[in-house]
C-alpha cells in the first residue's frame, strides 16, 4: 500500500498523527505530494484521488481511499492498538459523533476562512470570496467556544480517553494559526487541553 500525503497540510496531518499515535507511521510507504506545485492536479494523481486532494491511500488490490477519516478507519483495522475509534458500537458512534462535530462545526469553517482570505490560496481558490471568509471566521469562533465548553466538562473531546476526535481538534489548532486564529489564548479549557495534547509525542 502507498499513502499519498503532504507536509504541513491539515487533513494529511490528521492521518499522520493517527499513525504516529499507533507507532505505525514509519511502517507505511509514503509519497509526498506538493499542493503548492499542483502535483495533486495531474491526471496520474486524479486516477488515485478524483477530487485532487490529499491524503489518499492506495491499496495493493487497486482500491483507493481518499477521505482522511476513511483512511484512519482502514488503519484502525490494520493497527488496532491503541484503539482510537471505539471498542464497541456505542463507543464508536459517540466518537464518530464528536469527530464529525469537529469537522463540521470547526474544521470546515477554518478551511473556508483560510482558503478565502489567505494570499497563498489565491490561485487554488479563485475567485476568493472575502464575505465567505468573514462568515466562516465567525462560525469558527463559535466552534472554538463550543469545544471550550465541552472540554470544561470532559477531559478529552469524546469522553474520558484520547481518540481520533482529539487528533481532529488538535489539527484545527495548527490550521487556525494560518489565519492567526489562536482561540486557546482566551478559552481556558481549550488551552489546558491543547497543552496536554502538545506534550504527546504522537502529535508532534
Ligand atoms: N474531506 C477530505 C478533504 C481533503 C482536503 O481538503 N485536502 C486538502 C489538503 S488539507 C487538499 O488536498 N487541498 C488541495 C486543493 O485545495 O487543491 C479529507 O478529509 O481527506
């Protein structure tokens, strides 16, 4: 199998952190794809990822998996320990619920904010829409407050142990910095959680 990935990009980082937490990152054959050079838009790469996005996982039997969460689901089955996606149906559903909330209530808004306001994205996201960036920024701020409230009553995003939902939220912390969004500076529970996450070798 081959993992197509990109350095310092949020969705590839989600898979990298997931594999690092499992101690498996170095066991995977990887292909670095440069988004800034447009390597993800070549016809050859579109055979792997029709939406021209990273990450993507190509299996030896010709199957391609191209959503970061789906790639993590596959790796959870290959490297079951430590468990990051739930040990039974109920726990898996609760973790998925929180992880999807991170994606939909937070990560997607930071992405819209970044893509429609940052000069580095002008070519990839033409035409940029400043009004949409503004709306996304407000929604991202609401998302950060929501997770601050959650982390005030729960040690981890999905409950009492570290899971993929923490990985996804931690990725948002780095992603937000691209638009100078540092919500942990004013949100104490998010800040304390982020400090704990930053001390995990798997999240470096
Ligand atoms: N839902 C997809 C999103 C993937 C995605 O947006 N990847 C970004 C990098 S973080 C990308 O490939 N962008 C290329 C582009 O915008 O042209 C996933 O979770 O894998």
